């Protein structure tokens, strides 16, 4: 949190990022009620597939927080969310990671360069650094996004999955030693994005790959699924 915001909160109090209500005490973004809700959600990570863990379910609170992380210039929320989750030392996700071969290479899903310029940071990068701190891993920027201009709007889920398969490429050599790659993203919906990253890495090197995202969002219908992919995964 910036000094200006801290100072302003100290003098004037502030509104909670979760519920929007004024609160005298924020911790540092949430009122006690929202923080309690977040802690409770954080105790219940979700494994949509064997090698994939999502630290939180998507609900109104986590949706607002991820939105703020991405669009309200609050990169510090990445570390905050990781620290309240089961990825902390002793938590269930931490234990899960400990069962894999070290060292851990944390690979943030790269943003489109235009988005990166606009936003000033890649939120998945921030999540990867926060996770690396918790599980003693090392961020590794070994994957780049290929330019991908074809509009996705009229394609079916299957067609989009085919299209996304070649969306990434390797930009630097992976270490020769045995390791576990952990692909890091903000939201897991269909798995198309992280699946494409996995595909690119496996073309380069035979290595164990896991996926960790902050949130899980269930694809309720093809339409909602597309909105989620466009809004969250395709930026
Ligand atoms: Zn609140």
C-alpha cells in the first residue's frame, strides 16, 4: 500500500475494498468482516485437476479483490492474497507443494505487451513472487506470449482451445537440473491458458508441471465461460 494511501487512511479512515463500507480500521484493505471471510475462503483451496490448485473460490469478495489487483493499480494485493491462503507455511497447499521435487520454478503467465505497458505490471508476476517467498521457489520468466490477433468472439470453446494451444513460446533455456515448474496465473476457468503454457514448456523440456492460480471460477455456461476467458485470461 502506498504511503499516501496509508496516510489518508490514518487521517480520514477509508472504505473497505471488499464491501465498500466505511471502516475505521482496515487490514490494510479489508474491514474485519471481509477479512474474516477471506481467511475462511483461504482455508478451502480447490483442486480442479490433479496438478492444479486454486487458492480461492470466486465469490463477490474475491472477484472485487482480483479486479482491484488488475485494474486499480494495487499490485500489493497479490502478496496479500497469497499470505492469507493455504499456500503459507504449514497450510494445505504449502504441504502439497512440499511433496514435489525441488527446486520450484514459478512461471508467471505472461501478459500481452500492450497490456503490460498500460498496467505497468503483470499481476501474475506479482503472484509468482509472493508464492516463491512462501514455498522457497524461484520466479522464472521462461515463457513468452506469441502475438495473437484473431478475434476469439465467434469461436466455440473447442476452437478457442485449439487456437490457444500455440499461444506461448519458450524465450530462454530451462535449467538442466531436475525441478518442478509451477505455472502461475490469476484465474483458472477452463484451463486453456495454463494448458497452452504447459504445452510450450513440454516442447522444450520433459519436466513436472503444476499450476497454481489465485482464483477458481466455474464455467457456468459457454457464454459466461467466454466472458471469463476474454476478460481475465486473454489480457
Ligand atoms: Zn468489508
